[in-house]
């Protein structure tokens, strides 16, 4: 049996899908072709199918997918940077990224009350304000325009909660004056710090004034 006929793993499908996403971002692929190849990538069963999808995008697709072009069979059987446990959540997160999505929401406000953002496309930069009230930004069913999404979270005498499904890298930073911000990994979710650089990322920039911003990473 040749290397091309070896059954591919979830990790290898994930790596191939990241190459396709990179190709879309630099203009090598049009959106329609990206969608077509992404579907083929998800359905691929052999290493050869993945290599064919990348053949006109990178110089040595075998090396990209398997670490070296010659002993590809051995590399396919060895552990890679992405654990099998993390591969499926990361694949699910990558599937939430759709650059062609329309109607992406860039602002949510909870003023003397509460508001919830759920199940709606999210702009690459989203500002959420909890002022004498609260906002919930639920990203678990959202569609994203880019691989990196930035949430500007402002809690002034109120609160902001951001819900992120596992499979996204998460960075939380900011400033608190008589307030604060924190990240909670809940329900046995994979720690975002353990994910590879190919995983999409949520960046939460926080400002808290007599309020708080909490980021919840939840299991899918």
C-alpha cells in the first residue's frame, strides 16, 4: 500500500484546512473554490486526497501535511503538534469562519438593562458595552468573518460575559478600576493555551469600571 492510500487523520484534515484558509486570505483561492475544497477536505479519507487539494497552493504538500516528503507514511503514524483530542474542536471552530458572511454585528449595548448576542454573524471587531446593565456575547453558534476576532468589552457599573466554545485560542487583557476581568474554563473544555497556532483566535480587550468582564470557555 502506498502513502497516498493511507487513511488520513483528523489532525491531517485540520492542517489541510488551515492551508486552504491561508490560501483564501492571500488571494490564491476565491471564496467559491475555498468552499468546494473545504468540503472535499472534510470528506477526505486518504492522505492522497488531501495532497491533491493542496498541490497547486504550496510547494511541497507532503511536507506540510506529514513533516517530510519522503517518509510520509512514518510521519502520518507519529504524534503531531495537534492532539487528536483538540483536532475536532479546532475543526469545528474553523468551520465557524466564513469570510463571505453578511450582516456581521459590530456593536451590542446593555444600558440600564440587559442584551444578548446569540446566533448572529460577528464582525472581526465587535464592541460590547455593559453600562449600568449587562451584555452577554454568546459565540457558541456564531459565524465569524476572520480567523482572529477582537471583542472590545466595556463594563461600567455593569457586567459583560463572553461565551466561547472550545477550539478557539483566547487572549484576555485589559484594565480594571474597582473592577476586573477573568477567564473561566468550564465543563472540562480544552484549555485554549493547549491549542495550536492554526486554531482561530478570540481576543477580548477589557475595560472595567466598578464592573466586570468574564470570559467563559465551554465544552462543545
